[in-house]
C-alpha cells in the first residue's frame, strides 16, 4: 500500500530524458512539421521574384514590298526592311518594391505558422505521452489492487466457511474483482490508442511499443499568469502570424492605390533597309487605368476590407489565446493543489484506515462493508492523484504551445 509514496519519491530524470528524446525525434521526422517547413522555404523564394522586372521581349521580323516572301523590295522600297525590336515592361515606381514586401510578409507569416505547427505537434506528443503514462500506471495499480482484493477475498471465504462472514461479502469482493477486469480492458485500450497516436506523430510504423518511464514526479508551475499572457503577446507564433498578415494586407492596400498610376512598356528597334539608310524606332506604351471607377477603386476597397478583416482576426486570436492561457493556468494550478492534498493528507489517511480495517476485519472487530469502503477509498484516491498528475502535465504542454515558453 506504499506504492504512491514510493512513486512520489522517485527522481524525474529518466522521465524527462525519455520525453526529450521523443520530442527530438518528432521535430526531425514528423511529416506535418516537414510539410510546414517546406512550405515556408518555398515562400522564401517569392520576394526576389516579385521585386524582379518582367522578362523582356524580343521581336524579330521583316516587312516586304511587292511580294510576300522575305526581303522582297529590300533596298528599293522604303517600306521594306528586316529588323529587331526589344521591349521591357515596367511597373510604376514603387510597385515592385511593394510586391516584394508583401511576399516577404507572407513568408514571415508562414515561418510563424511553421513554428506554430512545431509547438502543436510537441504539445500533442507530450499530451499523448502523459496520457499513456497514466494508462500504464493505472494498469499497474489495478493489478496490485486485484492482488490485494484477492487477499481480502481469501479472508472473506475463510470467515464465511466458519460462519463469521456473510456470503454477500464474498460476492461483493468477486464482483469488484470483475469490475477491475473491465477497468484493465479500458486502460489497455487507452494505452494502445496513445501508442498509436505517438507512433503517428513520430512517423514510426504502427504497432510499435512506446517506452514510457515508470517514474514521474509532479513539477512546479512557478510562472505567473501575467508572465504567461505577456509572453504570448510577444512570442506566440499564432499571434505573430496574424500580425504579419495585418502588415501584409496594409501593404496590399498601398499597392492597390498605386494601381491608379499606369504601368508602361519601353521599346527600341533597329530595321535594316538594304542600300537605304537604316531605320531606328523608340517608343513608350502606357497602360491607362481608364476604368478606375469599376476596377482600381473596387480593388482598393477590397484590400481595405481585407486589412480590416486581418486586424479583427489578430484581435480575435489574441483574445482566444488569453482565454485559453487562463483556462489552462487554472487547470494546472488546481491540479497541483489537488495533488498536494492527495499526497499529503488524503492518501496517507486512507492508507492508514485501510491498514487498520484489515487488522480489524481479520480479528472480527470490523465488518466487511467498512473494510471494503476503506479499500475502495484508497483505490479511488490513488487513481485520482495520477489523473490530476496527468492533467497538470497536459495543461503545461498546452501552455507551452500557446506561449512558446518551456515550462
């Protein structure tokens, strides 16, 4: 009956090392992380493309006079020539730099998304790991409870055989033993489900066993709620991503306003006319925004609405993160207080009551129902303690995801 006390005294080192190894493996092999990384790397190539000039165009041709075949009339007709022309399309000054800045903001936003994916995968891995540990620990405890219950059952059978116990005492113990079997099946199903989830996160073949340290001591949450919320405002990747999108949409609005100014194409050409002097041509073609009322102005309004939407999204994300941080902080602090209560008073008191009732039942000074009640109290309280331990670590993992901090 000293199992919980022994577990609480074990060091945290092996557990931390095992979890750290799994996290490192996930960061290297998880396909979701790798996909996000490649998407970011792809967008990094876009700013230089947006800042570059459009590809120039080269035109080669002839103009004939008197016949359709090449160079007909060359040197004798003023309209016959063979020439080449080069054209370069140019944006109105400032447009290319704005396009490059927009692409750079999109790449920065995607980098924050990549960081968010990393944090999300790590949080899911840690949550699955602690839930797997809880399932394994519960299986171990239930097996030990069954062994203790078998001892109680043997005592009940002996007492019943000599007429000192009721038959219902034996039936009640046997029923609880069967209930433990159903609990074992449930915990085993949870263990298998969490191993499947972890294998998927690690990109391992399914069916493999996940080693989880038996030792796990509760940590401490020394960071205040104000510190967590302040950290989230400046370092939460999801919030930083939305901030980059606000900046991106502001630049897009500025670019839409510049679309009221015309782009143009500069062309230059040389035309050989045979024995006559060569002909040269230089020209500038303007793309006039003649339909600005229905096209450019509508584009400006569209980008302005998109910028406003991005600001609302940023604010909504901030509010949601703050609420989730508060919720998880309360979850962690409550779980930590409950663990202290279970560890320092509830479980030790229940264990002493059970030990005393075992002696009393064997001597006949205590009835079976009192013994069984004390036994089930120990069972429930120990499982409750480890459930709070799991909730505490899961809440820490969620807080790490939302703030980017290592707790």
